């Protein structure tokens, strides 16, 4: 469990990147909207000690890709 806690930031970054890639095509956008990915990933845009530039960039990609579909 400790190993996962040490890698949490990298895992979160990679998950956001995967979701961003998913949201590029129509089916992925639909899946992201159904699973409320916008709502859940929004916290990575909030400035704080744990947020990285990559987190904000990946989250903004998700928000833009999904909101175009809405």
C-alpha cells in the first residue's frame, strides 16, 4: 500500500491522460459524460500543493473534449 501512495501523483497523471485520449472520439466522450468524468476531474484544476501543470493540462483537455459534445 505504501508503494501506491508514493506513486499516487504519477498514477493520477496517467489516468487523466488516458481519459483525455478517450474523450477525443465520440464513444469516449459519451462514456466520459455518462461516468461524470468532468465533475470528478475538475478537482485537478484547482491550484494546490499536489497539483502539477500536467494535471491541469490533462484535465483541461478532458473538459474541452467533453464540453464540445454537450
